[in-house]
């Protein structure tokens, strides 16, 4: 990333953070992922139950690896070796966890969060259930507004996620959305958090690095 990209992204992040705060989210900027991760672990006391919403960003910053070593009860429905029934049980346990960690598909400069979800457990847990939600996003997730978020996530993020997850949906072959009816369609719920949901404490950490899709 050039110094000009960095300058531009920091100004975008500043606008998004100001607007997120106005919309009652706790929002903070960290130039480096390691600083955000350090802050996350300061917030999570020993013995906490911590739910994980599948996220390339969290994997990239080393959260997933570290969570498995910490003295916490880590709820990972994607853990290797789980049966579908065990994964499902963990997804439901996450709704009563102390913490839920994930990313957001997009963050708008006017302080909104936009996500698509296949099952709905990830967006569901962001809204109500876990007492504290921490969303970690690279500054590349910032877009102007919801219209731009919808376009970017549908035309860019979703096809790349399908490819990453190895599904057979058409966009995983063509790179374009055809509004498929595939069994593995990942775009079933389109959710905008316009302001912080009433009973959930949400922190949005924006990192000055390119992370996730
Ligand atoms: S609706 Fe189907 S084709 Fe379109 S992005 Fe989602 S999974 Fe891909």
C-alpha cells in the first residue's frame, strides 16, 4: 500500500468511526492488526465463553489460532472433526456466549454495518444473544453508503467467498452473481445494522490494513 492509499484510508476510517459512534457503536481505529488483537484479548477475561463467526479476517490476524490456546471456552462451529449436529449445537450455544467475534462484510462512511449470511447465525449473533460483540474489519471494508455496500458485497465479496469455501454455486465459476438457487447459496439474509441494536454492546475495530475480502 502506498502512502497515498494509507492517507486516503485513514481519512475514510476517521469518517466511518465518527459516524459509527454517532450510531451508538463503540468504534476504534488501529493502524496495525497486532494492536487490535492485543486490545481484544484485554477485553476478554479468563473463563469467558467466546463465540466465533467464521471470518477470513480473524484467521488472518491470528485470532483463531490464539483463541484455541487461551483459558476461555472457545465456541467454534467450524472446528475440524465436528459432526454437522455438533456444529449446529455450537451455533446455538453462541447465542448465550459472553463474547462474539466476527467481521462485517462492509462498513459505511455514514456508520452502518452491512452483511450477508447463508444461515443467519452470524448476523443473528451480532444483533442479539452474546452480551458483547467485537467486529474486526480491514479499512478495505469501508464503502460510501449502503448502496455501495450492497453492490460491492454482491458483486465482489460473495463470489470470492464462494470460491474460498469451495461451493459449487455459479459465481464460484464465473465470478459473477446470477442470483442462484443453489443449495449452498450464501446470500440468503441481507442485514443492515443502521444503529447499535438496543441490548447488544458492539465494538467495531477498523484496522489500517487490507484484510478479508
Ligand atoms: S446469489 Fe448465488 S450466485 Fe449470487 S453471489 Fe450469492 S451464492 Fe453467488
